[in-house]
């Protein structure tokens, strides 16, 4: 009996030693593969990590690291195979989903990439690299508004690449983008946080993407196709009657707006556009706007005397954005000023 007990004890110790040696061996292989990948020796890393995976597929992050090595080698189909195996074992972890989305982007599988990168963005909201690629996908799909929106988010988290993309493709104070590039509002929500087709009130139906409006008959709009010539209260010299009622709107650290003149500062704003300006100069762009009784901007022109910036791209942006404001109804027409106070970076 003592002999049997001794034999069983000896076998147990031997098994523990074998398991320990095996663990040390696979750990050594993994560490070596990790080092090879970190030193950009991706071919060697794939071979080394394959030895680990052949012994134990679920060992640490071996599958992910091998997939990442293959990604750097542009072996995208191999990346997807490794990631699918890793997801079966570990589930939808953020790094796995992100790499899958990036791989699908490289393969031109944009709809799939949007789905996976969208999940990755939810799991890591401050990951600006994901937001940059999402913007690039939207750009390739011709969805310029959404692209600029994503790059704007990425820029807020410190992405220099996002800033370069906005300067190049969006009208952020530089370049020749279309109006769709500039108006990067969320395509699913309007200024009031509801559906784009939600009624602001019984008289107005707002679509903030295309600025289509449907007016109620009570707004005193012309009944014929001909536009009525508006008459506006101005001073004796045909300018703006300035007043002390100023509506100050803080957009971000680089931009604020001042609305005043003829009481315009006291008039309630029902809808205002999203505005993004990146500029290397500071100053003011002042736009003279005339608002009809229904609240619509009938005209917007540059007020050169009250402006200190003459850069055409900034002036064009300010003019377009000014026309997108919508005010509450009033018993009179008003001409006032919208001043874009720009702080250069």
C-alpha cells in the first residue's frame, strides 16, 4: 500500500512538473512573438505566435497579436480568420472589433466596417482613430456631412489627422468644400433633439439637412409665386440701428456669435446651424441679415465696415451659415447683425 501511495505521489509530481514546463515553454514563445511584433518583424512574429496558437488557441492575446501582425503585412483575409477565432473565444472585445473594422475598411467592405467600427466607438468613445476612419468611410460613400461630423469628434479628442482632413475636405475656414461638406449636422437629429421631420410648432416644419421649410398661412407669406419685397426698419443712413440687446452665443473655444441691431438680439432663435471653423487668424466677420415676420432670413450680405477679416473662405462660410438661422414670428421685419467672432489657433 505504501508503495502504491508513493507511486501515485510521484506521478502527481511528474504531471505538475510537465505542466509547469509546458506553461513556461508557451510563455517563452508568446513573449518572443510579442517582442518580434513590437519591433516590426511581422513575418517572424506570425511564425512564432503560430507555435503558441498550435499549442493553445486561447493563450493570452496570441490570436489578436498574430492578426495584428498580419494586418501590418496587409494579409487581410488572414486577419479576419484570426479575429473570428478570437471572437469565438473571447467575445466582442474592443480591440478585436476595431481591428476587424479596420481590416474590412482596407478590403473595401465599407458597410461591414461601419458596423464593427461603430461598435468599437461605443466601447471606446475617446478612440479618435476609429472616428477618423469612420469619417473616411462616409467620405468614400459620398456622405460628406457625416464625414465632417466624425472628423470633428475626432479632432475634439486630439487627432491631428482629423484636423487635416477637415481643413482639406470640409469648409473649416480653408478650402473649397461644397455646402454639404460644411453642414455636418447629425442626419438623424435636428437642433431640437428630435426627428428631422418633427414640427417645431404648428406653423413650421424644419429639415435641418436641406433647410426645407413648410409655412403656415398665418405667417403672412406671399400667396403667389412672386416674392413680396420686404421693408425693413433702418436708420436714416440706411444702416443698422444698433442697440444694447445683444444675444451672445458660444459655439466653441474658437468661435462665438453676437446677434444685435433693431432688436434682433431679443428675438428668439428657433433653429441655428451647426458651425465648425478652423482658422489661423483672429477677427470678426459681420453679416447683415434681414428677417421677415415669419422668422426666415430673406437676405444676408457682408458688412465690410464692421468686419476685420477679409479671407474669402471664412466670409463665404459665415454667409451660408447666417442664412440657415430661423427666428420666432414677429409683428415686424428686422435687419440686424450676426457677428462671427473668430479666435485663430
